[in-house]
C-alpha cells in the first residue's frame, strides 16, 4: 500500500440529548476524523476522542501530533511498518493515544481494503461471530429523567447497566430504588463515579448507603489512587474498574499483585488504537484480569467497529461491553448503516 493523501478534521456531530457526568457536559461528539487515501483510490477512516480529563489530550494537541508526524505516516506501507512505527514512538503515543488511534484505524482500514480482507484477517484474528451484548448507560442526575432512560432501556430488554453517580446520595438512592422496583433476577449493575470521592472512607460510606450488590465500581477516587481503591475493595468486596487510571500496558505494574481487586476498562481511543488494546487484553488474560470494553460518549460506528475486534478475541475475559449507540445518541453517524445494538442490547455479527 502506498498513500496518496492523509488528512485530519474535526468531527462535531450533535447529540440528540446532552450527556453529563461529574467531569463534563457534552452536546456534540468532540472527536477527530483521519482519512487516508491510497494511490489505488482506497480510503480508510479512523476516529479519535481526545479527552483532557482522561488522557490530557485536546483537539489542539491532536493536531500538533498529527502535523508533527504527517510525513512519517505517509511512509507506512505495510502492517509491519505500522507496528515498527508504534514500537519506536511508544512514549509519544502514551501522551497522544486518541491522536494515534485515529491514524492507526485509518491505516488499518486502508490496509485491509487493499488486501480485500477484514481487519480481523489482516491481524490474523478470528472473524467476528455470534453476538455482542451491550450495557445500558444511565447518566441522568434528575430522577425523573433517570426513570425515563431506565424505561427506554427496559423496553428494549436490557439487563446490564452502568449507573453514574453524582455525589447526592439521596438522589442516587432514589435512582437505584427505581431499578430495584423495575428489576428482575438477572439485572446487573455497576457504578461509575468518575473520580468522585476524595478518600476511600467516604466512598465506602456512600456506596453502603445505596444498598445494592454492585458487581463493579468504576474510578471511585482520584486518578491512580490504587491504594485507596484497594481499601474500598477490602471493605466492600466490589472489584474496582480502572478507566482513567489505566491507559497503557505498563500500568499493570501498579496492580498485577492482586488481579481479583480490579477490572480493566479498555477504550480503544484511550488506549491508543486496536494494536495497543489487543496487547493490554492479552496481558490481562495472562495475569488473570477481567476486562470491560468501554466507549467514549459520542463515539461513531468507526470506534464501535474497532472495539468489536478486541471484544471478539477476548470473550473469555470480557465482563461487559459499552458503545454501539449510533443514532440513538448521535444526530447522524458517518457510517451508513450505523453499527447499533438492538433488542436486549444485542448486536449480531451478521449485522455488521
């Protein structure tokens, strides 16, 4: 493969509704789109979601990274070239993961199309098969709106939920009670705190007050507060889901001595693309860590499709999967038809 052009642009797609958590409120996608065109006219597209509160990236830093390496990306002809470039620039990718993710996905897409094969075949992985089950995200702080969201998900047959908490225990108790009232035996809930509590003791008191057997607790404390998170696990027995606190394979050094305490949230953009995400999942499997395939709010079907590659390969350690919202959330998707979950939160391989 030889590239003719490589370009980047903002991807600002309005949401059908605003989306809020304790770190930010967003009404558009706030992403970047990288497009590559080969000399044969084959096009590949990649998406990255820079989030300052996750990886420290902004749209400005993404463009700086892209422009600094533009000429080098044009010299990537093969999958081996891409892997070598990634290995040689690991430190830079560590601080620019969303930027590199967009480039990597575009290059992988073009490489696969040039060889008339899937991304999975290009990477010597099994083809997508069977079905993928997605999580419903309940992110409204207003109890009335929360219950509306819950009814929509329950109407679709969802049984797996991620509930965002906002720091008002009375409101969160009402929200959890609403799930209990409408629940059934197979409902499963995890909490997403987005680094809400200042210390482990406050987190424990708060979660006990909610009185529910959560299967996971995502980012309860400040980023990289591993010792405090261990105390929460010791007190509650609820595994800690690491998101902002885990963004590269080297982060296993902080947690590998007690894998039962942790669940790794792999978001493709946060990790820096498919190849790095696969490496984290593989290392996690070797060390005994379960994973969740996460998603940034506002991802299009480009990142949804990329995440399926990892989910498909690591089903045996996969606890849950997020994303595939498509036009449920976006005013429009750049993939037609969009890759979206259906009844029961299910997406079947033959739909893709």
